[in-house]
C-alpha cells in the first residue's frame, strides 16, 4: 500500500469515526431528552441530520474521487507527490479531529 492509499484510508477512517461519535452522542442525548420531555427543536434536528449526512457523504466522496483518479491515472496517481501530500493530510486530519472534539464537547455539555 502506498502512502497515498494509507492517507486516503486515514481520511475515510476519520469521517467514519466522526460519524460514529456523532451517532453515539445523538442517541445519548435523545435518551436523556426522552426521559425529560418529548419536545425537540426542529432546527437542531435539521442540523444534526445535515451533519450526519455530510459525514456519511464525505467518506464516500473521498473514496469515489480516489478510485476515479486511480482508474484514470493508474499507479502514478497512487504514488502522489510526496511531501505536499503529507502536509495536506496532516492539516485535514487536524481539522477533522478538532471538529470531532468540538462536536463531542457540545453534546457532552448538553447532556
């Protein structure tokens, strides 16, 4: 597996992990709210639905783009351009991690 394959896999795993955290926190929040009241803000529900869909689509979009480009360019695409790819991967990974952390903190504060 080339470093590009590993990078793409890491990005997809980050999206999947973020989605898993989101689902667990949402379920916990829903259980707590169900005990307290049946009232739920539709705007929050819409935002949660949008975030969930975005996290699902993100990993699928990354995988599809990688496969399309690999089919078009072959192994040359999989090798990538080295150092710049590492920088992009680190920046993207950091961004995804900080968003996951912020999401977890937000839901923890609400529960």
